[in-house]
C-alpha cells in the first residue's frame, strides 16, 4: 500500500547497515543526509546500485522514489528497478546541499 503517491527525486547512498537481521545482502541503500526523507529508511531499487564491482560503498545516486509500505509494514522508499539513475559526485552533493556531512559507511 503506497503511503505517498507522488514520486520525488531523491539522492540516495549505499552503506553497510549495522544490523542485517531479516535483510538480504551486506550492502543496502538509504536516503543521503539532508534529503526529504529520513536517513533511517531503506530504499528498494535496482540491484545495480549495490554492485560493489561497479560502485564503491558510499556512492550517491539520484533517482525517483516514493514512500510506501507493505500491508502496514515498515515504511521504505521504492524506486522501480528498471528506471534510470545517475551517479552524484561528492562535489555535486556538497554544491546542492552545502555543509552536508559525509555519511559514515
């Protein structure tokens, strides 16, 4: 069930969560700091983003996502896996969000 029907452009980043209990894989995706969405949300999106052979952990991406949940479960961001994404450099992120701290991986 979608809790917000509108997709928004958001910058997300890959990271190693401290707890992977109930989750698949070691690398996950979350909104970057200073985004519309809180950083404690997980992002469901293309598996390409967590391919560490292509992108090191900590890489930021621009994509379209919306807030949703599964039958009243924990909210998360959803971006259709077939949609495009764009890599965002640390310099571009700093330009867009001055003073934003780099996230710990």
